[in-house]
C-alpha cells in the first residue's frame, strides 16, 4: 500500500510468455538464478544499501513539457548549497522534504537507518539495514520510485540521475555492502566473511597468525571465502561496468568526483577505492563495500553481477592482491582503470565470458542492444546536454 496515495497499492509481477514459460530477459529472474547457483555452492548473500540522490524544490513547470518527448524537466531551486558534509547547518532548509522521504520509506516498511545531507548541493543519502540480496534489490527499486512520486506531490523534484545536468552538481553513487553467509550446517545465515584464527594452530604451521599478517593482506581481515570473493570482484570489475553504470551521465562520476573510484583496487578504509573492507579482525560485521555503482543501475543485474564475479573468485580461488593506499595514483591507461564512458562499457561486458554466461544469451544480447540504442540517440542529439535533461533528469 502506498502511504502517499490512499487506497492504492503496487503489485510486483513477473513476466511469462503465453505458453507459461518465463521470459528470460527478466532482471529479477537473473538474480534469482544467480542466488540459486550461490546456494548450490553453500552460500547466501546479504546486502546493505547506501543511496545518494538529489532533491530540488520545483519553482516552475515548463509549458513545453506537453509538446515534446521526453518533456523538459521543471525549473528547480536548491534545498541547500552543499559542501557542509554531515553538518546541521542546512538541516532546517531540507527538513520538509526529508520528512516526506522518511515517512514514505518507513510507510513502505523499508529498513531505513539514516537520512542525511550529503556533500553536494541539494544532495542527500539514505542508508538501509542489510537484508537478503533479493529483498535488497526489491527495496532499491521501491525506494527510487516511491521517493520520486511522494516528493513530487509535495512540490519537490527527486532525482536518482548520477550527476544532474545542473551547474555545480556533485555526482551521486550507490554503495553496495555485501556479506557472504553460510547456507550449510547448523547455523544458516551465519556470516563467513571475517577472518577467524584457528583456536589451536601448530607451531610448524607455515601460515603466520592472522594478526601478524600485513594490513594490506586481504587474509588478515577476510576468510578464505571472503578473500576469493574479493578477488572475483576485482577480476570482473571492468566487465561488469555496463551493469553498474548503464547511463551516459554516470561516467562523469569516475572522472574526478569526490571519493569516486577510478580503478579496480581495494582498500581497508579508503573511500577512493572501488572496494572497501570495513570491519575489524574477527568482527562479524566485516563485509565488502562496492562503491562503484550508480543509482540508475538495475538493482537485480548489479547484485547478480557481484554473484557471478564472486562465484568465479571462489571457484578459481582468486587472489585480490594487496590493498591500495593511494587509489588515485593509477593512470587512466592502466589495465585496471575503470572505463570513463559508456562507449567502452558494453564491449567490456561482451568480452567477459563469466558475465555473459551469468546473464544468459537473451539477457546479454538485449542489454547490449539497449545500450547501443542509447548511445546512438545521444550521438544524434543536436544538444547533448538538453538530451540528458530530457532523457534522464525528467524521468528518473
């Protein structure tokens, strides 16, 4: 039931062909298949969401909106000027809009933990408690759509475009926290991410004690399973680029935005890295945070891509290599540099056999076709910035 629209509800549906067979190009089914494959390996996945987005106050609705497709977005004004991260200085300016967003999320039963002012002008962040991967993907879709509709009724324009086409805008990201849990044994749902030193280790054991390992060694913080999962995410970071950033404006974020990743590196507590490993030695809250996603990524495909990559890491016992202390030191020509435009990303996806196999031939082919069409329409636009305003900012 929708808290902002009395006597109205949303129903989640899954598509089937008339003969009753499932439609293969269904992102939610792709994630369900990925989770089934993960369960067969003895694991489940829990995900927590950190979602950055923008809210502006609508000052004028354009007359031209009815005469063009897509229409022009409304004229908007800032709710706060930004650059006061985690400060209460602008809280009063944003209180009315945040109250709508809060009531909407809680009214839908979403596990909202915090709602705060972010760094950029009129930029905000919502943080949600961890839950199973499929539910987390459902919640991301619900939050995006519900927030936009409820705030629109209150005279505000909420946008999940990575970087709105407005002067001074700061790009937003979607940080996906993930933790492997056991599906075997007597404790299903138990995290298997943190490194745990055996209670009795022979002196002749060649491995050093976990606490003696270097801080940049993933095995000091992560279990074998967690280390190999991290290795898989590292190996397929470029191949999953189109799945985590499927729009043209998303790539502005990877070219100098604050705390945005530019290369496939991991770190302990450096927010410039693509992958971060929060948590301490033996801490059950130890997890991997993937900071590379954009808000308009399909949540089912983005989370499924983590599973495809992580399973490859588990099967191949992949090593993520040492942690990085300077994630911005790498050049754009490096082999692990993240793509800087949507032109590169579909080709990288097509070259990644693990991603293609996970998606399936129908879904992979359809996704590539949609991306090529989007690039063609952008290239044909007489005014690319105006095209981005109409294509993304008005609709998402």
